[in-house]
C-alpha cells in the first residue's frame, strides 16, 4: 500500500496537549490522525457532531436588535427620521428620566 505524507500546521501548545491525550490512550499523533481520516471516510463526513454555540454571537444579537428597532420604528411611523432626529429623541428621553428620578 502506497502512503502519502500529510503535514498540518497547528500551534505548539495544541500539538502538545493533543499528544498528551493520545499518549494516555496508548496511541501517537499519527495514529490518531489516521483514525480520524478513516472514520471520516466511513461516515462520509466529519466524524463528530459540529454545532454552533448556544449563545448567539454579539454581531448577530446586534443585527437582530437593529432589525427589531427598525420594525418598531416603521410600525410607529418613525422610519423616516434622520440620525440627528433620533439622537435628539434619545437625549430628550434621557433628560426626562433624569428629571423624573430626582
């Protein structure tokens, strides 16, 4: 059986940590990589579940918040306000809160 050389660049600390795990399992890194590749072929894909974090990324949350605000502005007839008008409304609201809390 012909073999091929496979080179992968990883951080030193990741390589060392993985090697320690594999050593505890009684295998070396090359064997672990071969096992991964064989399993990927057997399963016709990545041999473990790949999921996204349960908490959404900050950018996604920010985007959703902007969409909600835009929908709310449109619903309340405020979608044609300029940025200066929006900032003026925010300032007025803050001043009202400060006055009410005194």
